[in-house]
C-alpha cells in the first residue's frame, strides 16, 4: 500500500511538472513575439554585427541581430 501511494505521488508530481514546463514555454514564446527584443552590445558583436549605440535608434547593424535595438 505504501509503495502504491509513493508511486502515485511521484507520477502526479512528474505530470504536474511537465504541465508547468509546457506552460512556461508557451508564455515565453508569447512574450518573445509580443515584446521587442533587445540585444546587448556583446551579443550584437558575437552575432557578426556592429552596435550603433551612438546613432538614432541604437540598433545592431549587420549580422544575426541586424535591426534589433541594442540595450
């Protein structure tokens, strides 16, 4: 009996944890699409771009993050 209760608790915990991870991934995807993404100057450079922080808009020019705002 005791083993069954423990096993049921472990399975329930794993199932709830899986649902939590799925919900977190969905929330992250929604936030990423709805909000503007910012990159750091070092991320811009690592992506092959140049952070134009002294120009209007503070955008990353070139590379993977081309056109994204630099924070």
